[in-house]
C-alpha cells in the first residue's frame, strides 16, 4: 500500500479548510456587501441599558486566532445607534479582511435592534463576523447588567 506524500496531505488539508470556510459562509447575501441574520441574543423579558459599550471578540482563521474590538452605542430601545470596529488582526489576510469588515459594518447594523443581530458577512469578509458576534454577546451582557 502506497502512503500519501506530505505534499498530498498538505493539499488535502488546505482543500478541507477552504471547503469548511466556504460552508460557513452560506447565509451571506450574494452581493458580498453584508448581511445580518435574525437571532435571539437577549434573554426574554430582559431590558438593555442605553449607553456606549466596548468589547473584544476573537475568531479562528486558517492562520490561527484573530481578534477585533467593537465600540457600540445603544439607544434606550436597544437599537444600535453607532458602531466602530477596530481591526486587531495579526496576519496580513486578517488585517485586510478586518479593514474591509470595519468599513462596511455600520451599514449592516446601525438602526437595527442588537437583540436580534447575527452578522454573517460584511464587505466580503465572513470570518471577522465571528469575532464581531462574540463581542456583541459581551456587549449585550454588559447592557443587561
């Protein structure tokens, strides 16, 4: 029995990683501009305090773990009134995609209730949304507290 070479195994691993990343992006709109799928982020009956909040979120890329910072303002009804994402990526691809994400996120979330936000893809960046959504969970916990 012939064993696969290291090169063959590396190619298979890379192909599998690309397939998994592609599968994770299936909910995004076809334009690549941005989408936010509804979810239920806030415990039923809980109220959110208006104010300015900050959190960091992390997510996993083929190159390792990456982080980004989210600064967000909530209105008294729990609507996002302002958002700023600060890229903290380490790897070149992450830096590029986080910059695109940061530039397009306001168009996707401002004016929407934080309680139901679940960002999937923004400006062609789908992995950054994982860090953004993790930061949203932290912000909701702060606003409920």
